[in-house]
C-alpha cells in the first residue's frame, strides 16, 4: 500500500514569477463542447482599453471540479470573515470611473 501512495505523490513547482500572481478585476468565461476558457482581465481607471492578463483553458470535468473547489473555499472564507456582499454592487462600469474629457 505504501508503494501505491508513493507513486501517487505529485511534486508541484512554483516559479518566483508565477508566485507573485497577477491581479485581475474581471473574468470572462466562454465555452465550447470540449473546453471552458477563462480570461482574467485587469481594468484600470481612466484607461479605455483592457488587456487579458491570463487565459486558463479547462476541460468541462476540471471546470466543474474548479467550481466545487471555489464554492468550498468561499464557504470557508465566509465562515471566518462573514458573508461576501455582492447584491449591492452596480453593473461594472466600462469607464471604471476614470477621468472624462472636457470640451
């Protein structure tokens, strides 16, 4: 049994660059019959253009596992820090409250 457990171990490497993470304040999810694509985007105030900072492609099975893991982690977070309020958030403004041109 110990040999089976040892064979199932997975070593995961995390480079310094990836460990820093990428900030995202918008995610767009699309899918086909074979995959889910999650684009993580950073929108900055006063900037009319936003760029995809990271794209993750998942199989439908992994997307569903990811959803379950997110639900579990959000529940754990809310158990400690309280309910995350998303009801009073207005629709995301595309100008993000940046400066407007004056005539």
